[in-house]
């Protein structure tokens, strides 16, 4: 048997096919590491040990029988057979409650969400569900319902949010990859703060069924992994629509994109974030890291110029959609009095901004796509910091009221959310570390359907930067 900890997704799938490790061993190791790190990382809201081990044993029988292999010996139909994975706690897994960071008696889901169904169809074993802040609102993963999820690189700091549990689980070597969701940077921000690759796909690339048009079209599901190839493999496994989905973009092959050169590109480096009515100075350590990344891209033959996207007052479209989405989720809770006072405040705002203001915000999207998309008449890719600040310390936001929490989040994370309004793809790549050893990241952003180009460019950077060679210290 080989060491399973920190084995990547594609590598573990290969070892399972070759018989050098069993699914039972891989799943057992994941479950043991989850349990051992709960007091320190607290990455998981719940696990399913008995069911996962039973599924692993079945996967071992299928692997031994060669189920999923094509006649030429290649592995096709079940690319993730026997691999342990995790999903965020906003995603339905049959037999488990979808608590989405909330307290209260939440009923078990009766069936898998479409993304989980596709993971199972690819052969994956779901070991559990990872922590999220309440209704995915904030760039930290803390709350009275489950405590604080901590960053494997420094457990005094947050891994980010709202997909902080998935990020901590992957960065800490508990699972090789995990699903998150991104409504304002909730994949890209924790990926940046835990030294991971995080892909926010095009809206509709990964189905959110049984939900529809999550958070008024802001939120999509996507992968977090330690390498571009692993993130692309997971994206391919979960991509595809449910029959009733509103958005169904043309399919792409992310794994093939990760294996090919992007060609010489024109890259716009954008330091200025959109207007947020907050003071958001860029941390010097992040500025240095992103500058180094831009220089690495220039060294690879790309043209990198500073540019400024025409964001306009895009926040006027984001706020009604985000708060209306929170209100829609909060209204499903069996006992809303258990929700965080900040959630209840956002819910009241969402109700006030609904109706005509919400419809106007949705209607402006096409004009915003044209205005901001004009940048791509000149450039192929936009490079920007993922956050303006490194990961905050645990407890920073505990005593803040709703308005102060929102302002603090907007100041720390002003760069990611416009791409949720537009519905376009983005990829966080590790950019390095601050002088205190905290991870930071940069975004590669593009127009509709540009995942293949962004993934190819990220893979080229990875070959040069080899960020996957860095691992966090073992949790105390």
C-alpha cells in the first residue's frame, strides 16, 4: 500500500485502478483523518462512515472485476471509482440533512442533488459534508451551530468561506478534492487562503438541482483541489445539466484543457476593484505575490499590461440578488429564530429589495456583460488578486453587527463577486505566501465559456510554480 495522505485525485484514482491501494483503505484513512482533525480543523459538519465503507467495499469488488474499463484497457465510464470525496453542506446528499451552516432540526434530504448523483455515477464515495458559514454569506466559516473551521496553514486563522470546510479538508489532506459553491467568491476566496486551485465555473456548468437559479443566479458549484488537473477532473465528473435547469452552457472538456498549452495570450492585470463604498487597500504581501505571478506569466511569453475593467456600479445589481437569495433560503428554515441575527437582518433587506428592484437588477446583467466584456476585445484573460487581505484571525467578526460584517467582508474581498453577477468563469491559483506564511491567491478571469482557456493557463503556471509541492504543517 502507498501513503494515501496528500495523494492527488487523479493519482489516487490511478492507484485504485492498478490495485496498489484499495478503496476501503483510502476511505478508512479519510474518515480517520477527519475524526482526528475535528478538534483542530473542524472541517466537516457530518460524515457517513458506515455507508461510505460499504460503498468502498463495493467499489473494491468492481475494481477487481475491471468494471468501468474500456476494451482498450483505458478507464472511461467510472473515472473516480472508489475515490473518497467531500461535498459542501449546501448540497443534498440522500439520508443527510442539508443544514447549510444553520442550527436547528433540518430534515434529511430524500435524494441526492444532481452534482452528487454525477459524482456517484463516476464512482466516487462521499465521505461527508463540509462546514459552511450560515447560508454561505461570509468569507469566513464560523458559527454557533458548528464552531469555527480553521486553516491548516495556521489554525489561528480562517480558511475563508463560505466553502471553508471543503478548502480545509483538501488543504489538510483529509480528501484529495471537494465540491464547494461560489456566490461571491466562496470557492475562490478559501482556495486563495488555503493554497488551492478553485474553479468557479460558468453559470449552469454544474447543476444546482434540486435548487433553481441559486441566489438569483449568483451561485454555482465547483471544485477545490491541490492541482489544476485534479480540479479539472472533478469538474468534468460533475459537469452537466439536470433536465429542468434554466442554464445549460455548451459542454467543455476541462481535463483536456489542463493537458494543452494555452498559446501566447494578452493578459490584463487589474489592481483596482469595483466600487464597494469601503476602504480596501491591497495588502503589500498580496501585491508582491500577484506581481510575481504576473512576471511569471510574462516569462512564459504572454503579454501582461495593467488595465481597468469598466465595472460601473455593479454592486447595485449584486446586493438585491444576494439578499433576496438569503431570504429565499432563510424562509425554508423550520425555525428562523435560530438563525444568526445578521442573517435575519439580511433577510429583511432581501424582502425590501425584492420585486421591482430585484427584476431591475437581473435585467441589468446583459448590459453589464457588454460593458465589462469589452475588455476581452483587447485581452484574452483578466488577472486580479483574489482578495485584498490575507486570511483573518478566527473570531475577528464574532461581535460585529450585520452592517459592520458586510463592510469588513467587502473591504477584505472586493475582487471576486462581480464575476458572479456576470455568471462567467474564474480560476483561483496559489500566488504564494505572506511574510507570516499565510497563503494568498490570484484569479484568472474570462468571459462566458472560457473555462478551457483559463484552465490551460493555470496548468501552464502550475508547471512553472509547482505550488502543489508545498504542504501545511500538521495540525496540533
